[in-house]
């Protein structure tokens, strides 16, 4: 009893198993003829044992890392594991051979079980004299505390791995966003995104789901991070998962986790994204890509806050704030039966529509300046800055890829300028998707713009506003709705683009209907 209590105390006091074993061996040696102990983590399905801690003289010769199990070793381990009791073995017993020394006269092996059907690991004890029934009975009392010590070490290793994965994700995010910190201000917060950020401030302190709607590249992930940073969960994890990038057969396993042995290849229990985001925020990017089965399980989590891992029977409770994002029209998908209506209502408690870059052109100069500065630093030539001519070119472009495309264009312009200047005109001329154009004539040079439409005759009693309307519409038809730039309607009409937009608003002309 005294030995067992002492082992329990040391096993539960230290998270590092090597430190625990260093304190446990002297205690065991006072009661048993043991001078070396080795603990191995078992992965029977993978046919391996991993040495995680060893203490005593044998430490100098112990094999570190993994030990591959032969067919003979697996066959010998079968009855030993089934009995769940320590067994005396010879020093040449397959996997103990690399751990044993010639001076050892006896080896005792015990399985380490907790709640699962498979062992957490195996403990190997070496003695200078032969072990007997007394030693076997004494070691039997040590198996549970040693199993707890090994389980603590496994959890510590998993936490360290998750922490490193989260740090790597944060570093990748900062690189992708060209930022040094997650708490940097958002460009456009007082401009084109002012209304969005006001809504973010309203909803951030609540725990209701937020649905971010907007075109690809419009900054949905940035807004999701802003919601998390302004919430009460800011000290918790912020986890992003791209639902469209997960194969359909792995969605449940990735989102909700799986138990060991639940399917072929599941050699260990794995936490899903919901468990990893417990206490924080989970961004479900491209949520419209989720298959129907995963939509049902997501609805349950939103309603009850519980989930079950794939192949598991235990109900787990998670505390996660959901931020969903998509560029798809979920309302239409609901009408077409491709997205659950009840899930739409659950996710759409607080929808936020992000404007495209075309709708917030006033932010382009600031965004371009920020991207140029970071691009110059990455190229090692110091911060770059766009010229007024560069800004005019950027303002004249429609940005179908939004902020993401702008960042790519500035990066390309910096590379084309060898890090010394921005070649914006050249950068805008390559890399973009081709736009549909009118078929060329049978012969002669091909013009980028279509031929001018035949002017429509005006009746004698037409008003000045009507005449101006038709004149502007003719220019928009010719330029396919483009307003700015050398080939835009404003240049053809000889007026400032802002003046043209003002007159179009006054006359009720919608430029979008002329886009091809």
C-alpha cells in the first residue's frame, strides 16, 4: 500500500513522464530489486512501440524512438495483453532485447491500460536478481498509476502539437494578410467598410452565429478575425476550416473527430475542428460546400452544443462561436434543395454582407499603399509606394477578384519592377482571366471596343435630360459599362468619372446592365 500511494503521488505530480519516472524508480527500488524501468507507448494497430521514458543504468543503452514489432512479437504480446497482468520474460524476448543489458538476470513486463480496450503502453522493469511471485504482485499495483502518467504525457504532447499547429496557422495567416500582428487596424474601417465594422462592434460581444456574405476575395476572413478579436472569446482559439477543401468522405472526421479504429487508417483518436475551437471561434469558410449529412450534424451542434466523434458513443459538449462565410447565394440553394432551410435560419441570425472592392473604390489607394509597402519589404528593397498614375490605373480596373486580386497585382508589380518600383500597368496586363469580347470582323485590325452603335434619332420635343441620358447610354453601350480609364465612357464623353457617376445617379442610369 505504501509503495502504491508513493507511486500515485509522483505519477500525478509531474506532467513530464521522464521526470515522473526519475522520481518513481528510487521509490520502487526501495521495495523491489529493480534498477531500470522503461515505458513504451503502444500502437498495436501500427505494429510499433515507442520509447517515451527510460531510467536507470540501462538508459545509456536504450533504443530511442520507435520499435517495429515482428509477427513473433505480436503473437507473444496477444496473451500477455489479454491477461492484463505483469509477466516474467527472458531478456531475449523480442522487443525487450534492445532495452536489456547482459548483466540483467530478470525482466518483468506489464501492460498499461486505462479505459480503452487497447493498452496505452507497456512498462519494462529490469532486475539484478530473479523476480518472483511477490514482485509480480507488487508490480500489478503499479500498472494503473503508470498508465495515468503515460496518458498525461500523451495529452501534453497533443497539446504541444496543437499549440504549434495554431502558431503555424497564425504565422501563415499573417503572411497571407501581409500583417505583423492580428490586431492591426483594418484598411477601410473608416471608409468603405465603416457600416460593416459598426455591425461587427454590435454583434461581437454576443455569441450568436454570424453569416458573412460576399464575393471571393472581399475579406470575409479578415472580418471574422475582427469579430473574434472584439469578442469575449479573444483569449480562446480562432480556428478556420475551408469546408470546400475537405473531401466529402472526410468531412465528418475533420469537423467532429474520430475514435481510434472507427475506420481503416484511424490508428489514433483525433479531435475535430469543433473540439479544437472549444472556448473560441470557429470560422466555417465556404459553408455552402458542406454535404447534406454534415449539414445535419452541424445543425445539431448549433441547437444543442453537443457532438459525437465518428465511431464514438460518448456525447461531447463544446462551447464554440460559429462564424460562417460563403460567396454563394444560400437563399437560392435553399430553394433548390441543396442547403437545409433550418440550417440557413440558424446560421443567418446575423448576416453581414461585405461590399466588393468595386463598391468601395475609395479604399483602393490605402490598400495599394499597404500592399506595396509590404511587397517592397519582402523583396528586400524597402517599402514601395504607388504613384498617382498607378492609383489612376488601379481605380479604373473592376477587380473581379476583389482585395485578394489587388494584393496579387501589387505583388506582381513589385516583382516586375525588380523591387525598386511598381510596374502597375504591366501587372494589370497579365495574369487575369480573359474577358469575353465581341467576335472580330472577317478582315482588318481587331479593336478592343466594339464598333459604335448607330445613333438613335431624337424627336424634336426631347428634353435636355433625355438627350443627356441617351448620350450617356450610347457611351456605356460602346464601352460595355466601363466608366473610368482611357477607354471608359467618361473619357469618351470628355468629363470627370465622378461627374459622370453623379449624372448617372441623377438620371437613374444603372451602369451594371451594360456590363458584358
